[in-house]
C-alpha cells in the first residue's frame, strides 16, 4: 500500500509540478527530468496533430491548455497515436480554460484530427465484392470506407492566426475527407446537397444511385430528372478521386 501511495504522489507531481509537492526522497534534478520528459512527449504528440490550433492560440495559451489536459484528463488508452483523440474529447467537455480560447477551437481541433484518423484507419482492410467499372447510377455505389462527410459551424479550412472570426457565418461548412488509393488524405469542400447525397449513400447502401437520387429529389422538392445529371457528374468525379470505389456486386 505504501508503494501505491508513493506512485500516486509521484504521478500527481508529474501532472501538476507547480501545485503538488515532490515526493520525499526523490532528488529535485531527477524529478525535473521526469517532468520535462513526460510533458514534452505529450505536447509533441499533440503539436503534431494540431499545428493550426497551436499557431492560433500562441505559445502561452497552448501550453496552458496542454498542461490542463495533462493534469486533469484521465486517458483511457495506452496507445500514443490515440492521445490526440483523448485531447479532442477533453476539448469537447468545455473545461474552464476554453473560456480563454476562440469559440471555434473544438471544431478546428476536430478538423485537424480527422486527418490522423483517416491516415491510420484500417476500415478498408476487408471490402465487400465490387466492380470498380460498374454503372454508379444503375448499381449500388460503394463509398470508400475511409471517409467522413463533415459539417462545421465555422469555416475550419480558412482559420489561421490572421483569420479568427468572432461569430460563425450563416451557412455551415461542408467537407468531404477521405484517404485515396495512394494513401493520401484528401479534403474537398462540398455543398449541402452533395453532403446529403453522400449521407444517403451511407444510410442506404442497398439502393442504387438512381434510387438515392429519387430520395434526395423528394427531400429537395425537385424533379428527379433535373437532379440526375448533376449527381451523375458528381459521383463520376468522386469515383475518379477515390471517394467512391465502384458498385457492389
């Protein structure tokens, strides 16, 4: 029990060296090495995933935010590559320090994290049988499983130290993010109708492209014939870029 209490005191000091006393018997110099090593490793993982967040916040606010995360958040994974996701979850709980940060920070962090999520995903490891040259309208389109259709209140793709709006625009920002056959993560701005089309493809994989167009036409209160030409051009472009793999067989 004494050893466990010592471990708790040791790690509590590492998490918050300014406010928690160093355990007795540990040389200050050695403790300082532990403190710096663990915090710098943590900060390095986060900086690699959230460079724009760091630039917008500046060193002081970034260091405070990372220190608060390091001190207060209980991670539920031992995997280093999942630390950025834990940080994202921490931001979404709206801790007190976020009152000092731009309102768009959680969405910007999610937008930056998506690249890591797609880059490391294995959702395409076991694909169903499909025909890469099949008719995307007559057949059932197969979306790339390493793909996200994203909607943000803030224009996350434009945020920077020189562009930090205080209020979100009237229209949301829709983005398609996916990893192509060359293992490159791509981001594409899309409109609301295109985002809804892709969502319908995800929701109704048993339907053909033409049938999904019928659903979308009903939602938009448009003639299906008017929409079909637009959708055909869109899905052909997405297929060429790797967001759509082909049709299910």
